[in-house]
């Protein structure tokens, strides 16, 4: 009996000691109930601090601007693609127009003698006049030789039969010229084209017949004729009054071979 009472008393003492410890600890439920209250207090405080008169006015202004789509006139600028909207009523001032399309410098005006085209009778009249061909066997040159036997001198050797002719390689703006070895008043120039079918004859098309005179160290063009079409088998050009010069030149205005059987020049010494 004595033993049992001691055990029971010990058990009661342990319960007494344990009770204050369990009562002193707050429950988890009460801690969790207090957290939302503190959070609500923080949010309300933030909202109150934000809702100052200045911030309210700024917020209202932003809302109004967004609802009206921004300024009505944006300088006619497409803000989406940053491209300037053209104005249909825009005008170009004379100064701006001149800056956009500057005028090209006009070529110097030709002050020499402009030749005329001779018809078939005019050509025969020149050839049968008994005048001297002042280009006969004079020094001649050309831009290139198609073959060594196709030199520029073939066109002033006096042979009209077609066995010999000058012939270039076909450069752009090809030329042939003869030095008259003296200054003449050139009145008539007759060209005998290389004989052959039309495609051969048509190679001598769109070219200039020129008379050149040395002026100091520069060559002046004193006589000129532009033949737009084909020279055909034979062509003649007349200069009235005579064009003063010492060189006669045939100049292509394109890219083609240049070939001729004879070039005859008629004029009088100056």
C-alpha cells in the first residue's frame, strides 16, 4: 500500500510541473489568425500614402489621355511606323526644286561650219570636177587595225576597186583621220564605204565627219556633219563656206567596226 501511494504522488507532481509549460505556449491557431490583420494594415497604409492630391491628379490625367487617344494633331507623323505623312498641299520652293534637279551644263555651242549631205548627182559632180584630192596618199591613222593589212592608209591609196580598205577592231567611238599636211579650206568630202551586203554597209552609221584645225596646242572643230543613218555604198558632204583645217576625221558615235575603201577630200590651200 505504501508503495502505490508514492507512485501516485509522483505522477501528480509531474502533471503539475507540465501544466504551466503547456499553458505558456501560444497556440498555432492564434498566431495564424493574427497574420492577415497585420497584412491588411500594411496594404491600407500603402494606399493611404499613395492617395495624395498630387498623385490623384496625375492618375486622372493619365486616364483621360489614354481614353482620348493622345493629342489630336501629332505633326502628321505616323508614330506607329515613324514615317512622315506626306502633305498633299505641300509645294516646292524654286530654291528647293533647283537643288533637287540641278541644271546640266549646256555643251559649248558649235561655231564652225555645219556640213550638208550631197545627193547622188552632187557626189558625181564633185568626182568629175577635175579638182585635186588633197587627201591622196597623205599620212592617215585610226584607233586600231583589225589586221596588219587593214591599216588606215588603205583609205587614201587612191584605189576605189574594193580590194583594199581600212578596218578597226570595233571599239566604242572608233575614229579614222588623215593629215592634209597643210591648212586648207575644205569644201567637199566623199566616203566610199566597204562594199558588201547591207549589214556590212550599215556598220558605217551614226558618225561624224569633222574638219579639225590646230589652235596653239588644242584642236578646234571648224567643220562638222552628223550622219544619223547609213552611209550606204557612197556618201558625200559639202561645207559652205569651206571649213579651215589640216585634219579630216571620221568619228563613230557608238560601238562598231569602222571600215572604208576611200576617203577623198577636196578644197583649196589657205
